């Protein structure tokens, strides 16, 4: 059984393409384009189900056509329209930081069991990507979006559990 903490949301199935079961998928980050996995995971009525990739090709920076194994006709493919897609985290290489993009806006960040705030922006204009976080008191914090700090991402609850170094929030 695949657990939510083992995957990261990467996009959504938007429509069918052709008659052989191919699907058009839109992505909120570049994980799928940067890393390879034998399967993607779809949320089917609250259960994370793996779908093995037969082939894929990108149509643009944020859209790809994907053919999954055993999805061989339009009727089968239609069952996946609107489903969120997830990437198994065990296939993410450590060589590149995650590109969180706008898909992470509105997520709440927790560290050491405390709510830090809500992500209002992602600053990727420098080498170090930063989460722009607004605390409950309205203060803005800039938190490094370092993969080593991120423990779990719960897309259902829109929460990120981080293990931030002591004193980082005092800067």
C-alpha cells in the first residue's frame, strides 16, 4: 500500500488523447521531467494506486501525453480524468532541488510540532529557493525550500512537515 508521505503531487490528468488510452496530463512542477520512475500514482477515491508508464512525450513545459499499461481505450482512460497524479519520492534524485512551483501555495508549514505559517509565495529567482511564509500574526518569513528540511508533504491536508534547524526562524 502506497502511503501519502511516500509521494509528492506533480499534477493532474486533464483529458483523453486519441483512442488508444493516451492521457493528457498537466504538471505543477518539473519532477516528472527531471526524474524517471516506472510508474506514477493516482488518487482513486482516497486510495493511492500505481499506474505503470508504457510511454510518454511532452507537448509543452507543463503538459505531457502519457500512455499507461492496461489503459488501452478511451473508456478506460476517461476514468482517470480529473485525478491528481503523484510521483514516488523514492525515485527523486538528490542532485536537483525540488521545484515546488505554485502548486504548493496555501500549504501550511509545521516544524517541531508548531504551525509556522502558510506559504504565500515561492521565490526561485536566486540559487536558494525560498518559501515566503505568512505567520498567524501577519509576519513574513523566508524559509529555505531545502529538500533535507522537508520531512513529509501531505497534499490532502495541504501541510508540509519540516525539520528546521534551531534558530533559523530567529534570523
